[in-house]
C-alpha cells in the first residue's frame, strides 16, 4: 500500500478517531482478533505498530479485554454498564422528539420516493 | 440547575394569572413597560429553559456512558447518534452493533467522521439557537428544520472530506438508511419511527453525489439584501407613521380661527381615530 498508510489524504486524523475505528471493527466482527487480524480487516491502511499501540490504549481504558496468544494478545470488545445507559438513551430518543434536536442521529427519515434511489446507488456500486 | 431550569415555567404562569390584576394597580406608564418587558423576557426564558432542560437530561445520562469516545450498544437495532458533553472530549458517539455490522469497514469510517463532526462543530448549539429564534418569532417556524438539515449536510461534507470519497459517504448513508428503514417495517417495540421534516436522507445522498458544493455568492447577496430591506422598511414604517401623525396635527392647527365648535370636535375625533390606528 502507500508509504505512509496512517496518514489520511489530508494529513490529519481527529484525535481518538483511530481508537473509535478499531473498537468499531472489533464490535462489528464479533470475534476475538489479534492486531494482525485487525490490520487485514481494515485493508492494511494502518501500520502494524499503530494498530498494536491503539489496541493497547483501548485495553488501558477498559474498552477491550485481551488474552495472551502465541507471542502477543488477542482482543475482545468489553461489555460494561455504559451499554445499559446507552440503551436507555436510545429508548428516550425514540419517545421524546425534542431530544432529536440535541442528539444528532446519523440517519432519520426515509421518504418512499428516496428508497429506490438509495437501492440503485448500492446496486450500482456493489453489484457484479 | 434543576430548580433554575423550571423557574421560567413558574414565572410565566404567574405572569399570565397575575398580569391583568397587576395592570390595574400599577401606574399606567410603568405598568405598560414593566408588563411587556416581563412578558418578552418570559417568552425567551421559557424557550431557553425547555431546551436547557432537555440538554440537562441528556448530559446527566451521558455522564454514565463512561470515558470512551465511542460507546457501542450490543443491540441488533440500527442506531447511531452523538451526545454533546462538557468534558474535554466534547461528547460521546453511541452506535449499536446492528449499525456497525450493517456497514462495511470504509463506511464505518464515514459514520464515525459524521458523528465526530457534529460534536467538534457543536452542532447542538446551532440547533438550539434556531429553536430559540423560532420561539421569539413564530413566522420562522420552519427555521429549526432547515438548520437541522444544514447541520446534517455539514457533517456529511466533513465525513466526505475526512474519507476523501464522496461516493463512499453517500453509500454509507444509503446503506444505513435502508437498513434502518427495513427494521422499522418489522414490528418491534424498541424501534419507534421518527421523522424530522425535510432532513431526509435522499436529499443528503443526492447532495453528496452532486459533487463539492459550489459557492453561491448570488444567494448570499440576495439574503443580505433582503435582510437590509427588512431592517430599512422597519425604520421607514416608523418614520412614516410619525410623519402622518405630524401632518394630521399640522392640518388641525393650521385653521384654528375659522373653525366651529362642531368641526373642532370632529377634528379631535378624527385625530384620535388616526392616532389609534397608527398605534395598532
């Protein structure tokens, strides 16, 4: 890949974004992963040492757990009580519309006429 | 915090009940000014308090979300949102595993960049301001939805810039929206349908596919011109009323000798009617 894979095209990466990204990968795959697994998963955009140090930071923050394996560790995302709070928050969000202005959701409404457009977009990009 | 936030509600209620009675007892000049000032203050404080109360609830919940910037809920439902906080991180991003598993690796970066943009640019403040303006001027009832849509577009553009791929950003939005839409079709108690006016995903996807937004100096100039015209017309209307009133007075004072008692009475009446109309 590129010579400097951990630099984004604009040479900036918001602080903490790397940790978010790797934590999201661990949660999305839903199985324990070694730094090498993670690196493969994200298409080698990051150097091995970057992945390893980021996972170590996540471990120190208690956001992932790890087990020794071979010469290194294998990582699993940690479930904590914050999960329940977040769940409660989601429920509050569905009940109270005035919260919608404070909490900013990724996707909101989808009018029927837009459904076809989105489906075409995904088919066009991902189709054979 | 809790007590202060409820105070405007109480004061507004008190003002509504006691206002007319107080008006009878106060000296008219002081009474008029005092009552209007209090009412205007209350209207604004009421809207602010409602908003602050919501923010307060959300922040109280957010404090229990832990120290991580990203909080993952282990739930199949498709959900992602940002929660503003006052600590150095500026907020938390809450995403369900359902959402994380729907998106590809690259698309997840779009989602993270989008929610991070909301927190970094403090978009909840812009939205709060729009809500308060709409409360002060009910004609601007559509403003909050417009600002809502614009802040979503802003975060979309930020995400497209961070990943350097507009198509990828559009695809992430499309996939998340379709999955969330599909989920809502299934009857499940946990996922209530929420609609936010025109902040539709379709428009956001179209905007991303249309390419980098162009600068629109003509529209900016038009808005500025309209604003100037509105301010000038307000000033002009004030001057106009004053002039008409002066003319009426001049007319009345110009012929004081030849006027009969009946005509004088009539002129008095007309001036009073005119003044009354101008003031309302």
